[in-house]
């Protein structure tokens, strides 16, 4: 049996810098499928909806939304579709330090105005503060200390607020995704990293402790299906 009491420190294959482009491309395709059908994109939209509502935005206002660790850009395209359906004018920015992910993301813009940046988020100097900064399935790649830096960067650089969509560390989540990916995935990256990402996920008290150490106290942290946390902070 796996130990679910503490976060795993084992690095995912995707964190390496020597993965061939075609392997990353297959990985990104499958992650988009998983996020679509297991509700990951829907949770991201809930984060956007919450901050738009809390900020009293009108539909005619222009939003700027930035994603850290954007991967293949599937979250940004989901947000673009959501905004398009509601006649919301939006500027979308995606940051990822893996150039192969950015190359793949740029090939799939689907006529959205998305500015993809291939760099470490800490090196990025945004000319204008985005209204919203978020990350999805990104935080679990990092240590708790590194997450403190991320949360502070999002807090300092977002005009309205930030949100995080990430995984709950839970036995059912681990064994379910392990079985599903072994049966249906064609990507060795997904087969290895999907269950490992659950082991690198969070208990609620761990996220709360990180926020408490940063003196961030006014936030929402709610459980979402399937085995996700949605953390929302508004200035």
C-alpha cells in the first residue's frame, strides 16, 4: 500500500528537460481529454466565475487572465470558449518554462488571442497586471516552500486575485487514475505521472498551512469532484 500521509517528493517525468516533442504532444492531448471528461476544465471555469462575480465585472469589461504552467494551453482555450459564449472580451496569457509545451500550445490557438511565453514565471515581467492569475495541475510539481513563492507571486501580480485548481491526495483517486491510464493511455508520461501526481497532491490542511505561513487568511478552499481542490483568493 502507498503512503498517503505525506506528499511524495518523487519528480514526474514531465519535469525533465529531455522529453522528445512528440511524447510531450501525446501527453498534452491526453491531459486535455482527462481534464475535459473528469471535470478539470469545469473547475477552472468555476474559479474564473467566482473572481469575476466577486469583482462585480460587467460583461462589457475586458479581462486579462494569466495561467502559470499552462502546458498545452487547454485551460486557456476553455476559458476563451466560456468568454466567447458570454461576449466577454478577454486577453489570455500562458506561461510555461517547457518550450515544447509552448510550441504545442501555439499550434492549437483555435483563433483565440493567447500570448504564450516560454520562460520560468519568476523571470516574466508583465507590462500590465492581469486581473486574474491561476494555475491548474501545476502546484503539485513543487515543494511547499516553492509554493509559497508561487502564491506570493500570484498575489502580488494579480490585480483582482488568483486561484489554484489542483489534486487531492487520496487512495481512491490514486488507484482509479492508475487503472484508467494503464487501460486507455498511449502515453508513458501519462501512465507514470498521472498516479504520481496524486501522490504529490495535497490534504486540505497542507494548503491551509502554506497560506497561513504567508499570512493569507481571506480565501476560499473547497473540494471539487473529482478529487480536486479549488483555492480562490481575492484582494
